[in-house]
C-alpha cells in the first residue's frame, strides 16, 4: 500500500520497558509497548499526528464518547517471521473496515497516511516488542472516540484517533465451551452488528456473564428474529465442519466481516476443501453433533486466531465435540494461516506487509 509522506511529531522514551515482556508468560491486553500514536481531528481537519511515550490521557467529564458511545476500534496483529522481520497481516483490510465503522457511527474517517503511517512508525520504534514464538504476536489496537466536550446528543465535531500495541499469546488457554444464546441478541438487521463499535462489546457482557455463571466460556449468538440461525460467537466469527465441508454463516449487517474469517475461507479453498457461506441452522448443527456428521465447531478472529470449541450447550444440554487432532480441519487451517504470517510458505495472496 502506498502512503503519502506525512510528518509525525515524535517524542521517544528515554529508556525502553521491553524487558517487562516475557514471551513465555503473556496475558492478553495487559502490557503495552513504549509508544502510542495520538491524532486529533478538529472540526474536520486532521492535525499533525504525534507519537508519544505510552501513558495516561486526561478526560473532560463531559467527553461525548463517555456518554453516547461514539467509539470504534480495530484488532490487528504484527508478527516476527522466520527471517526475524516484523510483518503485519492484511492491514489494509483493517483500515477499510475501520472507516466503514466510522461512517456507520457518524464519525470522521481517518486518512490512510495516518492509520498506515502511524502503524509503520510505531512498529519501527517498538519492533523489539514483537515476540517470537508459535502463538505469539503483537496485538495492534487502532481506536477512535468522539472528543467533543458537550452533552447534547449529536455527532461530535472532534475526534481522537489513537494506536496502542500490546504483546499477545494464546487467547484461550483451553478450548472454550460455548452456549447457544436464544434469549439475548448481539445485533439486529439495520443495527450496528457489522461495525466494530465499542457498544457491541458492552452489550454482550451481561448475557456472557450469565453463561459463564452456568459454566460456559462464551456465547454462540443466534439471529434476532427467530433464534434459529447462528451469527457469531463472542469476539469471533464461527465455522462448522459438517460431512467434511466447511460451513460459515454468510456475512450481513448483523455479522462482523472478519479478516481472519476471509483468510481461512481462502486458505481452505486453496487446500481443496469445499467451503459454503450460508444460513447455518441451530437444529442442523445440534442434530449433526449427535449423529456424528458435525465434527468440528470453531471460532476465528484476530485475537483468538482459530479456536476449536470443546462443547456446545443448547436448551440445558451439552453437546460434546470430538477432540481436535493434527488432522482436524481447524488445525490444518490454523497452521496454514500461521505459516503464511511467519513466512514459512509463499504469500500467494499478497497478505503480508513488511514493516
Ligand atoms: C478481534 O479478534 O478482532 C478482536 O478485536 C478481539 C478483541 C475484542 C479482544
């Protein structure tokens, strides 16, 4: 991707904290790299972006985003490849999706040179924070919030765009046990399900908490109208293996267009698997697990990568899934994705972006 040259004001740390990073012991989202990016959009004009030492920012109590939730984010990753180079995976897709979310939430869109140039500059400065190791990466978190100091309900005139970065390892220590949710909903047609807006995540917490109290790790969301079709699971898109075929709900206004989802569909087709994007009915999957025709159910997302489920709960009964092996489709796809990101195989799709 071409980005026009842009000036960044850079204030570097005097001493890096990178010795705090223990690649064997990473807790997702808890440690942040030395620098962060801050760019303000004031009345439609983007100001010179700044790279600053990572640290607190001050808020005015009337900050619009705190009250009405005009706030969006992206989740993306950088990797250390087999040649010890730092690479990002499909960052242009995150950039496009970020501005799709911005438009839906009536926010300013971010220029490419700030989004892509900011990631590039931060990774140049904090490259030492990209951990080595099979399941390790540097999680990149671009986000933007309304920064007007105003309590009237209207789109903000001012926005703050930021990027922070945090070393990441495996998201789930154990395969999650998920509950099919048939009372609460994540998104409805015409709503904001396809946008990566903060409120989608806030609204999911209460139903997820109830499921956790019943012994589940996460939820498998169903459609808002009939609760008969699958949508997503927790922070992931969802895939099913039925009769050897890979099946995933087709995207819509209620489902986030996952970049990992799209990558896995492509890798699966490259490897000769049949992939179907269609309505996936709860009854077909639950019956299929019982009869043995459904052999795998897994989540896919930036943070979780590929996360096979151990069991699915439906109407008070748990449906156990067969244990995952090296030959399971989820393992083959996860390895296929990791091999591309780590530079172990040719990047035939042009997905890898060298920093
Ligand atoms: C992602 O996997 O895309 C995420 O951003 C996950 C995050 C909500 C923890």
